C-alpha cells in the first residue's frame, strides 16, 4: 500500500517535524509513505497547480475539507480497508494551507474527509492525519493501540 500526503507548506516547528518523523517510522511497517510539500503561493489557484503536479497517477484522492465526511477512528480504518480490498494500492491525502484548498481540487477529489468541525492549523492537521492513518492500520491488523 502506498500512502501519499500532499501538504501545502512546510513544517516549521521542530516538534512537528519530530512527530512526523515518528509516525513515518511507525507507518513503515504497514505502507510506503511519501510526504510531498508544495509551496504556499498566496493564491489557491497556484497552490492547486502545484498539488496537481504532485498527484500520483491512479491514486484514490482524499482531500481534507471541513465539509467532508466525518469518521470515528474505527470508521476511518474501515474506509481505508474497503479502499484496499477494492483494489486501491495508492491513496493520496491532500491538506491545504492556511486558506484551505481551491474549489477545483475539492471537486476533483474522490473523497472529502473532515477531521472535525473544529479548525486546526494545517501543520497540526498533518500530524493528526498521520496519527489516524497509523491508528487505522493498527485497527485493520487487530493490533492494540492506546486509547
């Protein structure tokens, strides 16, 4: 399984880079993880162009959007598991910058995912997403994980 995360902007804080590194290491047991950072351009249209260039061909695209579907952790695990069972070997998550994602990216995505009704800084959203992907793989593999 290939998991890609396309994120607008770079992680600026050491503690966030450390968390990303830790979850990347944990996920290496379950998938090939690739994190692609595209530049913040100050224009959603320009960021959308950078995102499109980074999209791997044939991937199931899940864009993070507040209006997307919400899951609990088990539901999210089942969603990923169903994609895998359905033959998807590559899943790409897209995280927008501080201004979100261009409407064209949202309309082109296969799925819209909301992590919460709350708003999170886009850098923290990346860490939360990595943690939930890791938790999902633990659930799929019937392994224990702290609650």
